[in-house]
C-alpha cells in the first residue's frame, strides 16, 4: 500500500468527486440496510405477528431516534393504525411502497456514487499517462538503450490502467462496502445480539482462507505485466524491421520468438486468473455455510425458544446475506489492490527515475552564440571501455570542423556529447567559455540544428515534420528550406505538396528523399550551430551532389561540426580531424592531410577519391 501515497497526489485535483462519491456511498449503505430492516414489519403483517401498539410513541430527545424500542414501537403503532383503519391489504401495500422506495433510493445513490467516481478514475488515468509520457521525453537516451520499447508502452497503457482500477478498488474498500457491512451489523445487533455474536464466530475463519488465496497474487501479476512488455517489444521490433525479416527469410524465427512469449503470457495469465476466480466462489461458499448455520441456530430461537419473531429472523437473514456481497467485493478489491501494487511499482520506476542530465537549479539560459565551441580533455565511455580519451578540439564561430575515421572511432559520440544527450565522464565542453552543463538543455539545443545519420521522421505531413524546426514558420519559409535542401523538386510533384502524409517513419519516401527532408528541417530552424552526423550517408550519388552544394551554402558563415563517412563531402571544411580509437590521429585541411601521406590519405585512397 506504500505506492498509494505516491499515487494519491494524482487524485487531489479531483477530490471533490471523491467527496461526493463518499457521501453517496454513505446514503447507499444506509438505505440498503433500511430496505432490509423494512422487511421485518411486512413479514410480521403477513404472518399476523405484529404486536398491537395503539399509543403513538414520543421522541423526546435526539437519542430516542436511535433507540431500538422506540423505533419498533413506532413501526408497530404505524402498522396497528393502518390495520385498524384501512385493513391488512392496504397496510401491506404501504409497506411494499416503502420497501420499493428504499431500494430505489439505494440504487439511485449507488449510481450517483459511480457517476462521480468516473471523473476521478478517468482523471487519474489521464494525468498519470500524461506525466509518464512527459517523463519519458525528459529521461536521457541512455535510459532507453537499456529498456525495451514495448515494455515502456506496456507500462503507459496496461500498467497505468491497472493502477487506476486498483485505486478505485481502494475507495470501495475503505468506504462503500465497509459502510454497508457496518450498517448491516448495527441493524443485526439491534435485532438479536446473541445471533449476531454467533455469526461472527465464523468470520475470522473465512478471512483467513480468503487471505491465503490472495498471497501470491502480486507475484503472478508481476509475471503477467513483465511478459506483456516482452511480446509488445517483439511486436515493435518486428514492425520496425519487416524488410530485414523478410529479406533474410526469418519469419519463422520471429514467429517462434513471439509464440514463446505469448505461451509464457498464457501460463502466467492462467495462474493469475485461477487465483482471482477462486476468490468469488470461496467467499460465497463460506457465506452460504454461515447462512446455513444461522438457519439452524436462528430457527431454534424462533420455533423452540420463542425469543425471536419470524419477521425479525427473516430480516436478520436478509441482513446477514447483505453482508456477503460487500465482503465478496472487498476480497475482489484486495486482489485488485495487489495487482495494482505490482503495476504501480513498474509505473513509479519510470516516474521516480532521476535523470543524470537534469538542469541545475541555477542553470543559465543562453540566447545566442558569439565566440567558439571548445572540447577540453573529454573522456567518455558508454559502459566499461573508453570511447573518447582526453579529446580536445576548438571550433571558432563561423568555421566548419569535420570529424572522420573508421566506424567505432568515436565520431558520433562527439555529436551526442555536444548536444548533451550524454554527459562527459571527464573534461568539459564549453560554448563561449561556459560549460554546457551550466546551461539549460532547452537553450543549448535551441542554438543547434541536428541532422542524424538515420533520417528520423514522423507519421505526419511534410509540413508538420518540418515545423519541428520552427513552429511558427510560414508555408513560404518551408518551401524555401525545401529548395535549399534540394527536396522541393520531389515535394512539389506529390499529390498534396507539403501537406502530403509521408507514412510511418517516412515509409512512403526513398532514403534520399527522407534525408533531404531531415536537412530541410534543420535549414528551417536556421540555428547558429549545425551538427551533421553523416547527413549525406543515405543519399545516392546524384542526391549527394545536390545536397552537398546546399549544405555548403548553408554552412557559410555558420559554425558546423560535420561527422562524415564519405570523405568527398568534407574536403572544403576549415579543419579535418582524423580519429582513431577515441583519439586524434591527424588534423589539418584536406590539402595538408593529403601531403602528410598518413591515415587520412589511406582513407581517401580506400574510397578512390582524387
């Protein structure tokens, strides 16, 4: 139940609905009990067991209204008066109307209670999902390299829904059902103390049995939720890699992998459901056993000892049976709470994860870029092995620096560190002499345009994909950016132009077209610093030539860090840095490096570049 305190804050904006729900539940329990109590005088009328009372009792104090004798005398007076004046048939009709009215009020308040709690339930669900999604966007990229995407999806969808259901169960657990039981027990004590005490001899036994059934429920629930994350991850990976799966004839392999996961889910779900299904029949059977014992003991009080009237006994039985339903609901709710506890742990794991990249309390907002970018003795590792070792470079404003080298030399890591997707382990990265860790991430990234090796686009229109670069850009601005990126030539021929939907991850476009749209998005942003992480790697030769001219025009008088695999694209860079195993092997201009006949010359020769 510890998680309840943490989840409770999501209910605070909707506390008025919780308050109204509690009021309605109080009246529901009250009228439910009165409806059962009202059966007693009606049965007494049917069997002619009503005690004649000709004097109207006086209620002299507030306490008289809760006096068992006064209330019974008033009922007897009412029934006697009606019998004498209007006869048994009319009196019975009055009693039926009273009973129907009480049941109507009971069900009306039950509906109103559910009506108000709906706003609470769905409000908690909405706010919880929103906060998890917002936290997902704030967490560092490193967090998701360790987690399966499908598992995150399972937590935002299934687990959050389970928490919401559990939260509702707790409200019923502490208000609606207990009140129904309490009112019923009070009425039972007023009817017969001995019979009520006899009933409660069996309740601890029932509670022990029900508790034993629910003990392992949380563990089973965790297994189900974890496995749901596994098969959702498999599904997400399948949809993202269909071309590779089909191209390598690996359909059977992935079908087997998915089937194994769903089989485990099948077994875990069966174990969980069997436990849940055992709760209801067990509690009902125990209740019926209690009723049977009541029939034996209470029947002897009516038929042999004559210490209880038939109407009172039937009413008592109705009250005892009325306890069964809320007791059953409490047992169900307790199981739901255990399931919710398991789900809440997974949800709160995300919400309570501390991001190592959080802005400092006194972080600066940087509005512009004036002098230079400096990396000083930067060392970094993703896991155990260092990717960068005491790496230092200086990028003056308006200059372009190209990073080249074999795969794994640490080129793309530089882009990840400068944009602060990761923090350096040692050393510092400075902009205008200020450590980027002292700046807000928002203002830092506002200064930068990023084009990645993988063209990341969204299932939306071309226009909306480009507006990520500049939200208030006009259509003319978008078209100008497309022209600079040499993308307008194919966009203008699309059925709806810039309003054309490009499909999931831009699936309706070629690789070169997608990359040119990514470049156009960076162009539209028009930042003072441009980071190109192998931006032309996905382009064919003709597209590369077109885009290269556009990039060179865009980089004029703009500070650029260019990570390149194709060396033909960076020959005009102001400085080229050749990297090997996280360190600088060579640096200089294209001509200077060619004259050295070193690592760079070998790379150029390997690519047949003259």
